[in-house]
C-alpha cells in the first residue's frame, strides 16, 4: 500500500475544514437556534466545569465560550455570564476573590469543595444512570448526536 505524502494529507484536511466551516455558516436559522438552546441549557454546568480546570475571571470565561462557538456569534454577554457566576457563588460551588491589576480590580473565581462534589455527583449520575435505567434516552441521544461512546463501569457487588 502506497504511503500518502503529507501535502496530500494536509490538502484533504484543509478541504474538510473548509467544508465544515461552510456548512456551519450556512445552517438554517432554526438549526442555529437549537444549537444555541443546547449551549444555554448546559451553560451553568459548563461554567462550573471551566472554573474547575483553573481559576479565572468572568471575561476569560466569556472569551473561551466565544472561541468555542462554531459559527462565531457575538461573545456571550456579561448579562448572561455574571448571573450564573453569582448564582454558583451564592450556592457555595465557587468562590470569588478580588485581585488588583494596575488600577483595576478583577474578581477571580475558583471551585470550592462543594463545587467539586457537585461535579462528581453529576459525573457519577451520567456514568451510572443508564445501568440504573435513569437516563437511557439521554445516553442514546448524546452518543447519537455527539458521537460520545464510552464504557460504563460495572457495578461493584
């Protein structure tokens, strides 16, 4: 079997990326709305998860979410992000600390022990739910829509 040279492989990759971008930019309006609804529904969990990875401030979170948007709409606004941050902080899942950056003060958020426990409970439910017949349709949906295949740990007896 002949080995493809790297230029041929790169050209195929470029074509695939251009095709993907073209498709996203030309999605029907209702498809874009459904994708947006999905992102809003998981927003609070996504923000908690992002903060669990490293301490960060609200604008940094907004930027990350914007950069991950496949069709690069405007950045999630402060009026969307900060109420979520305040709710997570009020419920003890994250803790905010003010730091000085020159003349400005910036509030950095970090996950608390309760926040880590909350993420752990959600992960546990997602992993064990199908075996307990709790979320079979959700697992099927995630596997089908997002190609998420994973092995479920077996129950200890």
